[in-house]
C-alpha cells in the first residue's frame, strides 16, 4: 500500500482554506489547474511510497514513538508558493515550524528504521498542495492571494498515517483517494 505520514488540518481550518481556494478558482486561467480536493489537503511529513504489509506494524510502532516524543504545537495554514514553475501551487504554514520539522524528521527516521528506502534527506518545507498543472504556468496571481491568507491557529495534537489510492479509472480530473489508517496522539495530547 502507498503510505505517508501527515498532519491533517481540522475541518474548520479546511473550511477556511476552501473559501480561499474558491476565490483562487475565480482567477483567469484557473481552469488550467487541477485543483486538489479537500480530502487531499494535508502536510506530508514523510512519504514512504509502496509499503509491504509486513513492514506496516514496525512503521506503526516507530511512528507511535515519534508522536509520543513530540509535544503538541500551534499551526496555521498561511501564505503560499509554487514548485516547478507553476506545476504545484501550495499553501504554507506558520506557527511552531521547528516542531513541525522535528516531527517530519522523526517520521522520516521511522520509515528508515522500519526498513524503507527513504532516498536522500531534504530539509522539510511545510506545504499543503492546493493545485497542480502538467505545464509550466504563471501562478503569481494565485501566490499573491495565498500570501495574504492565514487560517485560525489550531493545536496539532496527532500524527496520521495515510494511505493514498491513486486514480484507476482514467477519468480526466479524477483525484487520488486518501484514507487515514492510523492516528497517534502527540506527547501530552491525551
């Protein structure tokens, strides 16, 4: 199964972001972007790719320890940017980004220790993808609007393990389906 560790925004924060994305979709050229649906809004901490069933228990144990060792922390969806000359448009984050990076590092280490090939370590950049494009697009107007956006701050209190089911129908615009398969409270979060 295709898995990743993530921080998921609460429903009311997703509502705020949905209102912002609705404004972005009104901009000229918005139909040239593939907009990520609400179920796909998450801050990926570590991407594991295809994981054999036999590795999931070890990964789960290590993620539980990573969560236990990390204190809850404040976070808000804030700002935005792009990767790949407009191929990915994302919303950023503000709050305790140091602890978010620490949780990402611990989630990556959990994957390595559980036997997954994690590839080269990169410094974590908090981003929540809101749209993608197959082509290079000028997304500066979108980034400008996102730059002014900040959601309410919430306390991140759990780490999630999410399964990604890629589209199989071949239907244009079909989105991956995401399923949270496990959640662990952060240290001191109940």
